[in-house]
C-alpha cells in the first residue's frame, strides 16, 4: 500500500505540473483544432479534461484520510475547494501575469464542472469502498 500511495503522490504532483505548463505555456506551433466539438467550444472540453482528474488523483494520493462517510465528504469537499482555487488561480494568472494568454470565466466554469463531476465520482467510489 505504501508504494502505491507514493506512486499516486508522484503522479498527482506530475499532474499539477502538467496543468500549470498547459495553462501558462506558449504554444506558437500547436496544431489547429476545430472550434467546436458537438457544439461545445474545444477549449472548454480541454479545460474539462484538464481538471476532471484532479479529485480522482488527489483521492488516490491521500485516500487514507477517508475511513468514514463524514471524512469522505470533508476530504472531497476540501479537495473540490482546492481544485476550484487552482482553476481560479490559473485563469487569474493567465489574465494578469501573461501577455500571451487570456483568462476566460467560461474556462473556469468548465474547470469547476469537471471538478464537481470528478468529486461526485470520488464520493460514490469511496462510500462504496467503505461498505
């Protein structure tokens, strides 16, 4: 179990670094993608995909703190709030700390939606694990 937890924490750290690089990197030679996918702007889908794993990876890295339903809800709520703060920080940082990126409130909405769905999955998963 300890080896799995260490690997999960390393993966979680690498995930955070990857999100920061994707949010603040300059990608001048990135390939062009369609503007919408099923009517949804592709950048919103990218934001959803970037933040969906956050609660799941956090749970895998720190699940030893969720031994009761109460602790599951507390941990998941805290994880959700940390993810929301990270999402807000990346959008704020793009708008105020870079000249090559812009902050978009709808990107933040996509991030929070992904965090919410990921958090619900973690809650259901952990409550089932406890039974």
